[in-house]
């Protein structure tokens, strides 16, 4: 067993960070961490790799919007206020630093049919779009803003917006019908869960980080992943 020290700064990074109006982004992603996924759209490296695998030989779906800088998100918000009004903007466009697009883990997808709405692209629950939606959790993606979850997420239903949270968290969220807010709350309450996938058993631990950070006990030679939640804890996934 080895002891892994978890720095407090790790709370603010990783695929499970919660970004919304109550939890603004605390750490800016570096440009060197981004990769192009199509039409000049960029995502964080790991998310980009998995999205490319999902969209391999897929021409009916197009990447509409991925990573946005703070300046780009601010301009988009102000432009939407001018063009669409306050009510629409409040429901569909996040405030600067409160948008998942600024962390490089969110992607808006649309049908590859002109014209393409840059804010609310068409992504129906049929055909290739639904096929993508069904496969997405196996590649670490979830539809972030589901219908009926508005009270938890604070965002209106968005069929086109997908978020990379990593595997197996994406499958667990789908299986339990949880939004990211609800899933992190579930982990905080349980502290430790064991999830089975085929013949594999995956352990997930939630560790609260104090002012000095935290520590995790990792079995020697066992692969693991670490992600903060952008609130006060760290999620350790033991494979």
C-alpha cells in the first residue's frame, strides 16, 4: 500500500469538476492541454481523444462548440443578451467562468445540416444522434442537461450539450439517472462505492480535502485516476 498525497489545488482540476453559477471555474486550462476535434473546435486532450473515437466515420454529426476562453464566453453571453433577451440567455448561456465550455470538457453537437444554430443546434432523439447518445457513456460522455433535471443543474434541457466525466462515472450516472450535481452528492454521502463492469471491479472513493489537502491509500501496482470536484473534495478511481 502506498500513500499518495493530494494537493488542495487538485480540487479544481479533473474530468469530474462541477462548473455552474454556484461553482465558477477556479483554474484556467492551458492551451497546450487542448486538441482539435473538428471545424477548429477544441477539447481537453483526453476528452478530444474519446470524442474522435465516438465520431469515427460519422458524417451526420458535427462539432459546433467546444472550449471557449473566458473572453469568448463573455462575448457570447453579451451577444445573446442583445440578440435573444435576458430570459433565453439565462436559460441557455452560462455566465463567464460558470460555463463548462471554459474547462474544455464540454461539447455542443449538431446535425450536419445547414443552417446550424450556434447556441441551440438540432440534436434529435432519433437516428445517428440517438445512436451517439446511447454510445456516449461507454466513452466517458454524458448528456449534461437532461429534461427534468433543471432544478439540480440550473440549466434548461439541452439535447446537444455533452460533458466528458470519464469512465466509469459516465455509465454510473446513466445507470442511476443522475446529473453531475447529483452524482457528486451521492459520492460525498457514500464516501466509497464499488462498481462492477463485466469481470472488473472498480472502487471509487470520495475524500474531503482540508486546507492542507488530503491523502489516499493506493494498493501497490493498482492503476488509479484522480479528479477534483471544484467544491472541496477529490474523487479517486481505483481500477
